[in-house]
């Protein structure tokens, strides 16, 4: 598989609105939980036709070409194993996921932005260790001040997350839509209760 494969599976979010296919690695684990590895149905059919994936579950709906009829895949498994990433990319989504979609100053959810703990004007850099999720009111209150000057306290010291931590966080924040055919494949690598 080509090197930018991981970045291309969610090229067109609008294409995921109807009948997305859950994409599993060759070991039957999702390629990603953050965001969940989904392809538009057109990509899943194309990959199956090119013999790059095995279809393991399908929707009831069909699509037709001039010569054939296909049931739309709901779960596909890659035939070649894609090695998981060793580090977590520093993106806005991953930052919010690390901070569990909560303001790190007041704990509120929603209307999030990000804040530099040490302001950039005071030498702070944009990094995992200096940026946190913050609600707009807290971000405005802290403004260009240090934590001490603002009188604000962080819920957690920011740090670069481990891939395993992000996997656990991603499981707690699934996408709005989870098709029932996906459930058997989403939690295979979770520890069973005794």
C-alpha cells in the first residue's frame, strides 16, 4: 500500500454520510479510532474490485453498474497489514481528544478552542506540552497572561499522549453513527471483565 494511505481514508467527509464502510487492518482491528477509519462506499467497492480488501459485512442496499449489482460493504478488511503509527500527530482533533473534549481550566464541554499555557508572546511554543483545550470564556480570561498572573489552574499538565492512550480515548468518543455490523469489530482488543 502507498505511504499516504492512512491520510486518504477520510478524504471526503461528505462521502461518509451514506453507507460508510468500517476499514479494518489485516488483524481485524480498525486502522484508527481517532478518527474511526471509514471509507465512502465507493472506495470500499473499488478496493474490493481491485482485490485489496475482503468484505466481511454488507448493508442491505445495492448499487448497480451496467453489468453488475453489488451489495454495499459495511465492513472491509485490508489484505495487507498496515503498520500502526508510533506517534500521535499533533492536530486540533487529537488535542481535543487528548483533553477529552473538555476545557482544561473549567471542565466545560463544547465551544472549544486551544490555549497556549505559556503565551507565544512570552516565548511559548505550539507543542503538546504547551497547548491545551480551552473554552472561549477561559481563553479570553487567561488571554496573554501566565497561569500565575491569571489565577487559573490546569486540570492536567499537558504532555504528548501515547498512541495507546489515544486509542482508549477514541473508544470513549465514537462517531455519531455506528452501524450494528461494526460492533463486533470495534472492541476486540479491549480487556474482558472477569
